[in-house]
């Protein structure tokens, strides 16, 4: 049998064709009247005007390191090269990383510095570069990828998002991102408005996931079980059924693919404003029974590709 060709991230083909440089310039131009997330603030971030995300011209990052606690296909043996961006275009009242996402813990970094971080993580042996909370810094990411690719970056790129992403931003990322990992937080936009302070979450989220899957398809792994390209969905189980698991699972199975790789996450605990005790069910931890029910709902919908480590850790099988 002939050997399979080595995997090449999509952005390298765009680099050779000159498209990556053009895409970077186009993305940065969007910052002059920013429309790169569903908030459509239309403020001039190039002049350091601040919109909903609180970020101006440069991205901010809180940390960058090889993460060995991500999903199995991302972490592998050597870790996922995570870059945690500060601030967010969501206002989740229970965010476990609120000091980063809401309070802005971190430092500004320009495109050259961000590119250097990617190359450092690659040199450390990471399987991929994992952009965490990237929706508000799409232009800055593309700009940095263009620099890093010219300097030898050659591992897959992961877009690890809260799922509130715009189609214009995703079109700019087409061919650049190899692995999309969106949250699907809610099955009811009214719940999303109440607890994440965003309008029309379900419609926006579902449109984004459709576009992500159109670009990269179902998750594909190499012979080591490491992700190369495709869609990986996260769904955090919330107390009291607030996540709308049935709606999410049915959408994925019926409108995306029953081969969608999904991580049904059972680690919810009340953090940030939920710790005050006045957010109803969100002010308590999720139960084992609730986690087990979410898995059963997903399986009943036809989904079958679950993150194995999480399945074992929640002891629901």
C-alpha cells in the first residue's frame, strides 16, 4: 500500500499563492470599522477605539504553553500549544476563566510577538497551535500567522471559540484554520441572553458551526490519533438543563454530521457571578445524573464520537 502523503496545514498553500498576505491585509482593514464578530461595533480599532470586546489594535494574551489537558486528539503526548487571549465577546456570568475573559488579565502583544509565540510552541514539540477565545482578534491572528508561516510554522491551527462568531470573520479564516473547536453553549437564545449577555446566540452559533464544517469537514486524525483537520464541538452541561443539550445534539446530528466529534463537558461549577448564589440553578454544580443524561441525549440523537478521556472521567458509562 502506498504511503499516505504528509499532512500540510492549509495556510501553507495560501502562503505560497500569496493569498495569506492578502488575507492578512484585508483582515486588518476590517479593524477600521470593526465587523469581525456578531456585535458589529463598527468602531476604529486601528485608532485604539474600544468596542464590546475591549480590545484595540493589538491582541492581548494571558499565557502561552503546551496544554496537556485539552481533548485527546489535540493534547496527544506533547500537548496543544495554547495561546490564551484576554477579553472576550461573551459575558458568561459563570465563566471559570473570568479573570482573563472579563477582567483582561494579560498583556498586549503585536503581530510579530504573537508569531514568535507560535514558533516557540512549535519548537517545544506541540502538536498544534490552539487559539483560545479568538473571536475578537481574528485580524490579529491572521496577521501573525502570515509572519509565522514565512518563518517556518508548519503545524495545524486550532480555533477554540465560545461559538459567537461572524460569517465575515470565518470567511477570512477559510483555508487558514485547520481545526475548528466551537462551543455550542445553548439551545435557547433567551438563556444565552440571560447568562452570556449576547443576542441571538443560537442562530449565530448554528450559522457559524455550519460554515466551520463546510470549510473543514468532520474531524480527521492521523495514525497516532492526533487531529489534523476538521470540526470538534464542545458542549458544557449546565445545571437544570439550561444548556439545551437536546437542541444542540439534534442540530449536530441532523444538520452537520452524525460523525461530529463532540466533547460533552461535565466540569461545570459556579464561578464568577454564579458564586454569589443568585443565579438559580447556575449557582450549584452539575450532578453526575445530569452529565449522564446529556450523554444519553447525544447518543440518542445519533452522535457517537465522544472524547474518550472525558467519558471515563465522569464515570457515566
